[in-house]
């Protein structure tokens, strides 16, 4: 068990007991598509690359990774990376989220 803790990252589940995997194709929600597009833009603009994204998700830790759906992990990782790079502040993010929420509520 200790060897697994040391040798496995939180999202490395290969070979571990996890029960059956639901293999269901589903249409991505609009916000998931936007999240994926954001990842592409961040990579294209050389702001966050794929390796940084992977490390950002792993840095969330096993508990949070287990609780968050796939694209929510990405969003939290992106925010943390942008905070660490000084490109975004929590206050700026909260303000933008409130703006989007108000716009959505008005529609």
C-alpha cells in the first residue's frame, strides 16, 4: 500500500480495483465544449501546456479528483495555474463568474 502511495499519482488508476466502468458515449454540455476549447487556446497561446494541465490536475489531490467530474478538474487546475503565474487573481475570477451568472439569469 505504501508503495502505491509513493509510486502512483492521484489520477493514476490503472490496474487498481475500481469496479465496472460505465462506457457510455454522451454529448458534451456546452460548458464542457468551452472548457476544452479554453484548454486548446491556453496551449496555443503558450499560457498553459498539456504537461502543466496534467500536473495541475494531479496537484488537486486524490480526494478532490475523486469528487470532481473530468472537466471541473480542468477548470480548477487552470485557475490554480493562472493564479500561480500571476495572470489571474481570485477576485478577478469571482467578478467574472458573477458577471456571467447575472447575464445567464437575465436570459
